[in-house]
């Protein structure tokens, strides 16, 4: 199967790449929504506070926003792994979030 640009990421493991190659169209749409929500999360929790901090001279906003964003990365990665392991093909292959 050919890699789909909608699910491609530069640092994908071979296992994640294989799961993405076997996604159904509905699973691809759901993956796209996950990507959109992640982009919104980055904008709201990191980009906007950094803009406010730089534009209005409030460095405290950045000092709070950046560590909160960094702390949210493991939560997001766990959600992403759980989603990938919930796909039909990944379940058939007995993938688990801990294994990705």
C-alpha cells in the first residue's frame, strides 16, 4: 500500500506507518479530525499565549503557557496511540498503545 499524505508524519515508527496504511476511509477521517484538534490545541494553548506575551509585554503568560503545553504532550501522545490501536487492522494485529 502507498503512504497517504493525510496520515504521514516525519517521525512515524514503522508500526504506525503500517497502521496508517491499513486505515479505512472512516478511520482516516477520524485521524484527520484528531490532527485538526491538535492544531487548534497548539494555537490556543501555545501560539496565542506567546503572541500575547510578546505583543503586550506580559512574559508571565508565556511562563505559564509553555510548561502547561509541554505537560500536555504525553497526554496527547497517549490519546494518539489509543486511537491508532483502536483501528480495525491494529486490533487484528494485537497492537497495544504500550507497543507503539
